[in-house]
């Protein structure tokens, strides 16, 4: 059996042949030119503070964190990355979109202003 930390969405199985190891398959990172990223400003659940949200990344968590690190360094702010989304603190929608386009990503800005 696999470690308990890797067992997601399975509470208990009565099947004696159930194998926990094949639960989640890692998703390979798509090439940059095939990625379709959406950039928007998000204020929900943040006590009025704005973050620039980059959605739609498909790939390994390590690659997502590297992209997040590059964007945060370019904007000079903090943020985080998880579940295919990158959060950059502050309103940097235009700047982030330009950086992603320069890197070769297909980028679309969502939302007004």
C-alpha cells in the first residue's frame, strides 16, 4: 500500500485487491506554445485586497512554481501558486500579460479595466 498522505478521495475500501498506488497520474507539462493562460484581477475572499490571478496552467507543480517565481520577481511582489493557479499580490494584470506573451504563452486578459 502507498503512504496515507498520497491517498486522496479514498476513505476506505473493502476490496482486498484495491491498489492505492494508481490513484493519481501526474500530468505532464504542456509546451509553452500550447498553454492557454487567463490573467485577471481578483478581490474575492481577500478583505478588499487585489491579486493578479493567472489561471489555466497545465503541468507539473514544480514548473508552475518556477513560473510563479519568475512572475513575482518581475513584479517585485509576493504571491503563491497551487492547483494550476498563480496569485501575484497587487494589480499587475497588464504587466503579467506582457511578460507571459513575451515568454511565448497564449495569454488572454479577463475582466474589465
